[in-house]
C-alpha cells in the first residue's frame, strides 16, 4: 500500500489528512487503494506485478564478485591516502571497470532513466566508517558535487528513527526523516538524491517513487486548474534565516520540454516541530489543494522500491517525487534490525552530464553546491537532521 497520512499525527500541514486526500482522489477520479486510517499502522504491501518487477530489475545494477573486489581495493586505496572524507572524489576511489557502469547509468538520470539501484553490498559486514567511505566513494562516480544546507555544512545525513535529547516537546528539532511515520510525496533540495540502506525495518519503511510527468498527467485529466496553481509563485520558507522566504513555482517546464518539480513540504508547511512562520503569508486553500494533489496523484502512479539492506538508490530529485511507508523497527535487545539509511545529495558538473536547472532554482542550487570540498562536514554517527537540512 502506498504511503498514507493522518492529520492526528501532525497539525502543521506537512502530513495531509486522510480525509482531504480521499476527497482529492474522488475529485481526480483516482482509482487507488484507500489510505489507512492512521499512519501508525502497517499492512503488508501488495506484490508487484510482472511489469513493475521487470522495470525494477532493469534499473538494478547487480554487483559482481569483480565489482565487489574493485570496491574493496578502492577502499584500501583511499584509506592509504590519509585524506579526510571531504576530499573524497572519484580519483581517490578508483573503480576501473565499475566506474564505467556507474557513469552509463548516472548520465541517464538527467533526462532518460530517472533512477537506478546498486545491489549486492553487505553493510553489516563493515564498520560504520567503512560503510561511509564506500557510499561516498561510489556516489562520487555518480555526482561530482555534494550538497549542504546554508548554515549547516554537514553533507551526510542519517535517516532513521531517533529520539531527541529531550523527550518532551520540541526543544531539539526532530523532523520527519527521524521519525517512523509515513512521509507524503515530496522532493528534497538538489539534483540527485541518494540513499544507502544500512539496515531495514522489521515491518514497513519501503520507499515510493513517482514521476512528475505521470503525476501531472493524472491531475490534468480532471483538474487542469491545479496544474496552473503549481506553476504560479508560492512562498516557500527559507530556513537559512528567521523569516526568510523564497517565492517561486513548484512546477517547471524545462527548455527540453520535460517537467521539473521542487516541492519540499517542510518548506511549504513547516513540520510538526516547527510550523510555517506566522510572519509569512499563509498558503491559500487552492495552494494547499494543489500541493496535496501531488501526494494524491503520486500514490496512484508510484512504484514501490522494496527496502533491502545494502541497496544504494540514486534518482533525479527534480523529476521523481518520493514518499515512505510508516515502519516498525525490530527489538534492539533481541539483535533485530531497524530502518537506517544514509543520505547524500549530489550534482554532476562533469562534461558528459546533461543537467538542466530551472532558472528560478539557480540561486538555491548555488547555495547547495557552491562551496569548497574541504568545508564539508561528515556526521559519521547518527544525529538528528537540522531544520536547514529537512525536507
């Protein structure tokens, strides 16, 4: 079942109410399984049909024994250099044969094949440090730049259920990424979003991807006015300073004719721990409906990406919206695993890359990527996302 939502969990608007999504689905004539009554519940996901399974297989790069040997050798090479992690680029993690396979797929992310999966690693066999080096090293062959948030130089984020230092209230920011609830369809900030699955939940926690072209097609059939609303400027929170904001559309048409979307729900509604500032104009009813329609249509057209320990997934964050099922972790005392992903956000500036960034997003992209590698920080051990890095 695709990600559901329940307004009893979140009064900010980040999580749309099941009632509003059901009503939108009715208006849009979307034939899809109803949302669960509450995001704290988990049910078994339906099996993928043969077409979906074949599509997922075609997007998966299964590592061979030779590939795994190259990764081990690359780790040893980087380890011998004594360089800090923030200097790790492709030349410091040499993959003589695997690099070509990665580039073949990464070049296509911009305009042809918007996601791919790397499968075959065994993260439970490695130390935390080795997992981070391997992930960063492989990612450097996909994108040449790593993103940070203005005011937060950390580029490596831990997507897992973490408790804040203080249990009551919101003294420490605990955003959606560090909870175990379902996440509605959204985008993060940046060109290429990547995750490395260190371990999976006992139940739930699958990722869903939905192509903006399919989402727009579904909405346009009955409500072209919603598409027009998404193309008009909307005030987004800019977390770099109190009261700062950006005013821009959420939906763009690129010069190639393809669509691009940038819709971070935390920047539109705020989150459960930090609501939209009262100093900003509130979102209109039409804007809220349009943003929630992205989620409703996303549910109808999405593909489930089952979580597997060791998977790395890379996808075009301007084209693919993503969401997540709620999940239940295993019992740590019984040595059962919990859902734990690492996140890097990338961009590719190499000559063979074909990335096209909407002009309205260029200032934001400059803030994400226009920094020196040596200024980056890597949080090796689990810590809460900052609000600046939230989505």
